[in-house]
């Protein structure tokens, strides 16, 4: 009995503490692994390296992971540990100086891609150094070997320039994209300075921002930069961000011909309401040659390279900064009050808010009807119209229905139709006629090259040109060109909007197979995600890992809502992922994917219903909607045929653009507000020198086996 008691006492001693012994003249401790412990945590606790633990515990090399109850021999470093001050920001355990590697413990939100970016090596090199990844995939808690050279180089830039930064505390609704715009640095630069944010922003997270960008910080809390060796924490106050206060910077600006409130907003990031607040006379409109006060918020031109963000380069331009004071206002008044009054200056300014709604507006509609293909008399039984003919006809019918509807309300529209035949040469032949017609608006042509040509020719006249059907039209340096169909670049923005608005507290997982375009799209989306307090954001790019149901289950093993975003349109990938996610039988999983998912013949609709499938579409028509039913009935009556998607697009475009032209006249481009129409929607964006693009996608979700709009 006494022997048994002594054995039990020894066992209790071992499992409740570590004890000291000597081996080869070196003092060691025995540590019994407790639940949840990892090699990383144990090494950090005892101030030793991973390699030292492996050296004295050979069985570790044979284990996939250390098990609860395992006994480890640990070199005694307690004396050294008491003298050292542990750096709380350290994310990797460094081994002995002669070692070629450091060790990194994988956290939940980390991926092969993010780790490769963090340490500056390829994913293949990371797998080569850690063969277990290829066999089992990347898992939280794994200890990865990272070549020391890569790990040290990854930190050298930040370390040697640490005195050049202050810290920004992330606030609600801020994104990497918005912070890049605010501080005038690119997203890539922000990621280089803060590699950890590739896994998503966290509320209160501190980001390194170059101190010479302090002038862009919100004025609610002043940025102190007197001590260059210290970092300053900058907190933003969204309520104060867009207001004019006495300590803001202002400048005097002379209004030039062609200036509008819209392009001033794009150039100086200040809206019409704020301009009117500091310049009350602007209620009557902008007057060419007059000086106005503009709050200076950001530079007009963006600095694109990381080396530039460390230079104190000021923005170009002819305006000078002046504080808003009585003296500033007086200076503006003096500049705007010449000694001699010219009687001609009393005429109504051309850029006035007074709009003549009785004016007859001249509108050109340019579409590829391809009328030259058809004879005067047609055999109805042998008539097979070109697809362009059907598209153009349907769009025209819808557009004309909208014009007729507005005409009944009082709008005077002179609509002139041009058949481009889908040919650039024929399109060019209309140039002189278009210029002579003194048009107010051009809708079309349909093809991108034709639209670009017409926009270039009409640029000097300022006539807006709407590209109604092409998502590949180039709006760069074409300020009068409006792109109506959202392109691929707009997808990142709409997916981020969806995640921010509908899944603000959810855990997010992006699923793809490491294709460069997919990785780039993920980065674009994550740059626009608002900070999350407790939720994680991760990407899964290892195809073997995605193919494993167990791996998926492990990644999604948590409470609350988990959103899986499919970044690939490959039908095999889509079908396989949806089947595996459905097989998990987890009602907390929500799936987001492109409309391609709905067209896949191998995807069960019941699976999508169970996964709360949500998608984003350029065109979506609810045939149960009363307005849609009324449109279809009138279309059938007027044209004796069924309307297709082009008819809906033509009708939506006609109502939206013609009504804004009628009500706003020369201020047409400033009136392009967000709006949801019958089957499309509009949310227009413009950069300083380029045209305007629509970024609106309709968000729809399957509920009770029906796809319904949710925005």
C-alpha cells in the first residue's frame, strides 16, 4: 500500500508541476503537456527554441502534434527568463543563432498565401520546408519552419524606419481601401507597412502610417509629430471627419470654364453642400472667374509608390492654403469685386442652377440594328434576325417606352436614332452629323470601341456619352463617358458591401485554388472590409485542403455565422464545394457566389436553399412585382412580342437618364444618384480624370426556394 501511495504521489507531482534534474551537466526541467498546449507556447514559456525542445525530445519529430500528458525535457532558462523583457508583439519563436530557420505557429486566419507574403517567399518554398502541409493541409497550431533570411528581411524595412511612423487606431466603418485614400498611400504600401492586416482589420488595431501623412489625419484629434522617434496614436472621429472647423485647412480656388460641383468633389473630396456652407453665394451656382473657398482634405493626385510615401512631397496646383478666418473671407471678396463693373457680366451665368425644363432636349440613340442585312420585303417564314438586330430592337423599344412616359409628364424629347451596323467605320461616318446636331445626350453605341470613339469626338463639346451594353469599354481619360454595365473590378466592391452590410459580425472564408486573378480579387475585397471585433477572415487556397470534407469541417468548426465566398466560376469546383458544405449539415453556413452557380446543371437547388445562397447580379427581374407586370403588359400591347432583358435595360436607362437630363439640364452629370430600377440599378463612381462607371449589382438570396432581392 505504501508503494502504491508513493507512486501515486509521484504521478500527482509530475502532472501538477515541473521538476528539476541534470543531464550532461545541464539543468533541465520536466514538463507535462497540459490540454491545449503547443510547442510554440511551451518554448515561449521556458525561453527556449523549438529546435532545443526537439533535440532533447526526439519523440516530438515522430508526432504530428504533441499530446496531452506527454512528458518533455526542457533546458532550465528561468534565470535568463527573469532578466528578459518579453516583446508582446513577437509572432515567431527564434531558435539558436546557428539555425537556418525560425518557427511560426499558424493561427486560425492565416493561409499559405498570407504567410508567403508576410515572409517574402513562395508557397512552394514554404511547402518544401514543411512537407506536412502537402499531406494534411495548413492547420491552426502547426509549427512551420521559415528560412531565417526571409523572416529577417520581412521585418527590416519596418524596423529601420520605425521612427518615421505614427499609429492609427482602426475605427468602425474604416477599411484598408478608405484608409489608403485618406492617407494618400496605395493599398500595397499599406500592406507592406502592416502585413498583418491582410487577414482583415480589427477594431482598435494599430496601423503604421508614415508621419509625413499626418496632415491627412482627421482634425478631431491633433497629430503630434514633435518627437520623431516616437509613434503617435491617431484616432478618428467619423462625426467630425466631414465638417468644417476653425482648425481645418482651406484654400482659395478660381472657378474655371467647365467646372461643376461634381468635378470639384472628385478633385478636392468636398461635396456641394459643404461648398455652399462656406460659400453661401454658390446657392445660385458656380460663376466662371470667381474665387471660392474650398476645405482642403486630400491631394488631388495620388502617390503610387512606397518610396514616395516617405518623402514630404506636397500636392501640386496653383492654390495656396489659408486658414478660414475673416481675413480669408475678405480676401475672397476683394478678388471677386473688380473696380470696374462690366455690364456684360450681369448676364445669367452659364453654370447656373436654374434649369429650363421647357427646353427641347436632343438625344441620339446609336445601336447596331444592322438594317442593311434585310430586304424591303421579307418572307416571315425565312426571316432569322441577327442577334444584334434583336438586341438593338428590344433596347430601343424599352428606351422609347420610357421617353413616351416622360413626354406625357411634360418632357420635350427629340430622339434621333442611328444604325451603327456594329461597324466602327459606319460609326465614324456619323461624327459630323452628331456635332452639328448640338446634342444634349448620346446613348450608345453598343460596342466598346465605337463608344470610345464617339466619346473622344464629343469630349470637347462636353456631351455625355452613355455606353449602355458593354462592360469592357475603357473610360480612362474620357470624362464624358458613362459605363452603364458594371465590370469585373466592381465585383470586389459589391461583395465587400454585401459582407459589410449583411454579414458584419460573421466569420468569413474565401475559397479558391490559388489562381492569381482570384487571389487579387480576394485582396481587393478584403481591402474594403470594415473591421471586425471577434470574427476572423481567412482564405483557403490549397485545392487539396478544399477537397477534404474533414479539413472544411475543421475550418468552419465554430459558433455563429460562417460565410463562404466562392471566388471561382469553375463548374467542377463549384459543384464539389457546395456538396461538401451541404454535407456538413451546419445551418450557420452562408454561401456567396456568382450567378454562374445558378446555371450549373450539377448543383442541387435544395443545397443552395439550405446554404442560404446569396449572389450578385447585373440584371435581375422580379416577375411578381406589379411594376414589372405593368411594363410587360404594355410592351406586349405596343410591340406584339415578349420583352427580354435588353428591353428592361432600355426602359430602365431611358427613365433614369432622360429624367435627370430633363430635371437637371447642364447639371446632368451631378445628378446621377443611386437608384434601383425594374431589373437593373445604378451606383455611379468617378475618378478625377476618368469617366463614370456603374458599380451597382443587385443582391439576391434564396429563401424558401425562391431567389429574392435583398437590396
